[in-house]
C-alpha cells in the first residue's frame, strides 16, 4: 500500500494473481496488433475487422487485456463450465486499472440467456465486472441453438441475432458514449450483434471491451 491508498486518495484493489500465473499472461495493446480490436500479430487492421467494415459497414472499436492462450482457456473452463464463481474476481486489479483510464457515459454488458443462467446459476460476465464498473442492463439475450464456445469459426459468424434492447432503457440519451463488456472476443460476432441491437434504437457512439482476445 502506498501513501495515496493509506490516506484514501486511491482505492485499494488487491492483485489476486500470483507471479507464476501472471507470467503466463500475454498482455495486448494496439502497438503490437490490430488498432481496432487488439488482435495479436496482425499489423494495422486485422482480417476480422476488415470483414466487419466491408460486409456490415462497422468500424470496430474494441479493446482487450490479454491474448487468449492456454492459461485463459483453463481459467474460463474452471470459471464458466465448472462454476467456480470465486474466479470472477481473479482479474479485478487489471480491470480496475483499465477502468481508470477509459471513461464512458454508460457501461453495459453481454447478459446470459435464461437457459444459461438457469444452468449455471450465475451470470459470468456480470459477476466478472460488476464490482469494478457501474453496470446498466441494456440488453436481453435469447437462447441460441448452442453456445458460442461449441461452434467453429464459420458457425460463429453465421450465428443469428440473439439480442434486443431492454424496453425499460428508452430514457437514455442517444448521444451517450456506451461501452459493452464481454468476457472473450473471438470473431466478434456476439459483440457486433449486441452493438447492432443498440444502434437500431439510435445509439451510435459505441465501443466494446473484453478480458481476452
């Protein structure tokens, strides 16, 4: 703890990762990858973002903290599939540090569908972010044919729209800067559907974020 924390000028957020686990993470930034989505090893603009631009006229605005690797895969397997809810706070310090340098009028998230919520007993995206960000529920997700994690790349891109705008949120100014949170960005299909659901009702200043890319 430093003096700013001791005297209450900064919040104290413990680092829940040990040095061994942290050494297995690969941090992302746009200097070493895609400037629109932080994808590693793709210079300037990656093929995924060019696809969204060409096919859907969407200029992607996404940030992520870590590259998806075996450590991240194991983390989500234990957290989401085995239901170890304590792991929701594993990256709290990293998320807190990012939040302090990125400000938005309103922050929302990718909600779990009723089927997934009933099966898991908790909403993994909300649990991961709600203690760091002031979250506003804006989206409702309907159950899809099968989870995104069980689909290959082609199947992910062909997934139909599964989101619609929360009817009780019509009082939000349309010019608000909005951030949509998700846990993992693979092809971007889920976040693009969520973004389009907000654009349909008049929101245009939208960015997205995920723990991993």
